[in-house]
C-alpha cells in the first residue's frame, strides 16, 4: 500500500516520514532558511593599537549605540579580549563585520551556541 | 605645534620640520610593503578559518571594496598633505589645514598607518603605552613615536568630530 509521506513541521525543521511498515521509513531533516540564518553573532576582538575613544566612536556609528553602551562594549573588548556586539541574521551580521573592518577593527562573525 | 579649530578646518600650526616630515610619511606608512602580517592585519579574516564559504566570499567580494575604501581615504589625506610640499624655506615651521569634512578619511588613514607600523615592528602593549620614549634612539623608537603621534592626531580629530555632531 502506497502511503503519502507525512510532512511535519517542528521547531525549525521538516521531518519527512513515510507511513506504514511496508515501505522503508525515510526520515530526513532539511535545513530551513531560518536554521541557516538565525544564529550568528558579531564579535569584536581586542587590538592594542586601536584607541579606546576610536572604538567607542565606531560602535556608536555602526550600531547606533548610546555612548554608555558603546563604552561598555569597548571596555569588554579591552578587559575580556572580546565582546559580542550584535546577534541575528547572517546577512546582516556580515554587513556589520564589513563596516567594522572598514574602520579597521578586528571583528568576526560566529555561529551562536 | 599648536592645534586650532575653526568652523571648517582643524589647523596644525607651527609645525616644526620633524613633525611635518612625520605627517608627510603618513601615506607611505599605510603600505604593508610585503610584510604579510601587516597585510593580514589590514585585511583580517571575517570568521574562523573553518567557515570556508564565508572567508572565500569575503576575499572575492568584500576585500576589494575595503581596498578601495582605504585607498580613497589615503588619497584624500595625501591631497591635504600637499600643503606641506614646496615650501620656500624648507626648515621653516608651517601650518597644515585639515578640512573637517576630511576627518573620517584622516582617522582611517592614520589608523592604517598605525596598524601597519605597529605590526611591522611587533610593538608590545607596554611599548605602545610608553608615550615618553625619545624618538632619537633607533628606527624602532622613531616608529613608536610615529604611532603615538598619529594616535594623538586621531584623538584631536575625534574630539573635533564629536564636538560637531
């Protein structure tokens, strides 16, 4: 008996299964656009050459941070060696990293988790 | 040297020949000149090397744009520095007028120069914080002085930019 595959959508992934035992069970996870896009973060790394005031100015310009927030992230970079300054979709994260590199900051994108 | 600000310009007045020469060297100092570490610092990786696709796309599409951006900024600074050339009295003090509209280009170019010099000489954190070392001792000491002088100029420009926004 031919049974149409059942497609379930559960938390960001498709499960494609066949029904009864006559047919082999095919279970497959397909990456959705969301899975590919969601978990990225922009990380700024410490650099002994860039001035603290300059880094603060760049954060304000690129992310629109208030001075206080920009200074907080700058100090995090300075003291801890890195700071996560933004997280979200990959395309946007890449754009932010490009802007930060335009200001010659050491910045990378990373997958969260 | 005296730094004054008008509505349109930042003026570096009473520049002695030594500081004027350091300013003239800014464009040349942005060039990595085959020092791979300096090249890598200017065009650093956008992600961990395991993210092969991101790094490859970056090299292909983004890096050329960054090169253009840095080159344009450097050319703007170079044009401003032309004021220091062809002085009738070569050892006389002089003035450099930097249009405030060129502030971002100056910040960028000074940063390129500082990063390239610091990478070439592999300065330690301690050396970079040593603002009192004489530039006379060696080429290394002179380069450290250059990095700190350019940093001082960046601070002045930042102060002006923040004052006008």
